């Protein structure tokens, strides 16, 4: 069964991200995450792009679930579950980034002058 996802490409990307994360090359990791489209951008635009991507994944998940519930012929339960998990992982990652940013902000604000 073909799912439309090239598993070898996905594994290669995951291995590359893992090796970059271990090497501590933050800029290279940022470029990989942004698929090379954004070479230099401010934090706000990157965060906005990430939130929009999470929103898109959640909308796709909602649409897939609605298609399953209504019994549309083109709907696949496997695709709906994958869309749901993709949206969940993206949301959890965004929450973790937000938590780290809030923690860093609080640490900076608590520093003595």
C-alpha cells in the first residue's frame, strides 16, 4: 500500500536533523527545519510561520475526521489518523517552544541589573 510518503527521504531527513542537533549547529538546523526557504528571518516571522503550519495541520485533521464521520468515499481511516497525529505532534512541538521562550523570558526578567 502506497501512502504518498517517501519513507527513505523521511528517514534521511530525520537522521540529518538528529546529527545537526547533536553537533550544536543551530543555524544549520534552522535552515533544515525551514527547508532552505528562509535563510535569515526574525524570530517573530518564524514563529508566525510555525503557528500557521500547525493551524493548517489541524484543519486538515478536522477535514479528514469529518470525511470519515460522513462516510465520504474518498476518505481513508489511515490518512485521517496520520493527519490527526501530525497535527498533534506539531501542536505539542509548538507548545514546547512556547514554554522554552516563556522560561527564557522569565529567567531574563529575574536577572539582577
